[in-house]
C-alpha cells in the first residue's frame, strides 16, 4: 500500500470487530507518531495507551459509551502539555552539545525565547505582563515582521495542541498501513478524562482514539468532501 492509498483508506471507524491488535503493531504505530513535525522540536505530547480494564471502562464512560470507544480493542489518549518544555529543552541542548552543534543562535533561542514563550502561571498573570511587553513590541511590527506570540496561556495550548495533532495523524496513518483502523474522538468529558489519567492544569486532552479492525458496518456512510475549489486557494 503506497502513501496515497493509506490516505484514501483511512476512515473514522465507529464499530470494531473483536480482532485483537498485536502489541508489536501498537508500539510500532505509537513510535511512528513521535516522528511527526513539531514546534521547536519540543515534542509537547504524551500518548496514554489505556491497558488496564478498569481504567479503560472509565474512559469509555467518559466518552459517553459511544461505539467507537465501546467496541475498540485498544484506546489511546493524546495529550498536549505546556509543562514539559524545560525537560525537553534541556535534552535538546544536551544533544546539540554532544554533536558540537550548539551555535550561539540556537543557544539563545532555547535559553531565552523558549522560556519567555512557555513560562505561564495558573491564573494568567504572566500572560497579562507579556501583553504589556508586546504592546511595545507591536510598534516595531508596523515597520517589519516580528514575533507576536504566544502571549496568553490559551495561545500556548493552541500551539502545543496543533503539534500534538500532527503526531495523531501519524498514528492514524501508521495503523492503516499495518491493516488496522481508528476513530479520533472529540466527544468526551475532558475534566473526567484528566482525573482518570491524573493530569494537571498544564495539560490538554487533544483527542481519544478507538483502535481496532473495522466491522463491515463500522463506517457510517460514504466519504463526502466539499468541492476542493472552495478550500484550495491559489493566490
């Protein structure tokens, strides 16, 4: 199956068979997800493979018992984080040092710009302080392109969640390439899911995957896409 066949074959499956997904394939697909492009290589994602039956039952309940969760052989929760940046930044710098490629520009970026963007408090006070700073920075923006954010915590969550979504796409495509299917679910009680997984306020549940092999009636209807002229713009 070539790459474009994988793209065409991927569908959101709502009902799965009882066919087990081999552990080796789950691990292979999860590892493939981690090769996705990501912002500043900070890899602000976590993938929770729900293996304990009791915990899996709680996740299914948090997904409102929808078929994509209830019939799934495996469940994976994709999480984005704004609090792992320092650990990951230090690992990146260490790797640069090992290869003797820690040039001043890279060092400045990871030691100054990244902390300024990623430091946030729970109540958003730092966001307000950053906003005041950016009022003056935006004056420069009238004359040349400048960095305009992220300023607030919600903007940072948007950035790390976009990155995590790229990894999620890798995961889905890898499953198709290995002969299995998935359903990326957004219908869930995030507060309840975070409690089940013991996640803090600096994390966000991006999506939950039901994984397995599609039943014959597992896909609800033929694929429909609007005319590409409505969304592909040549300017």
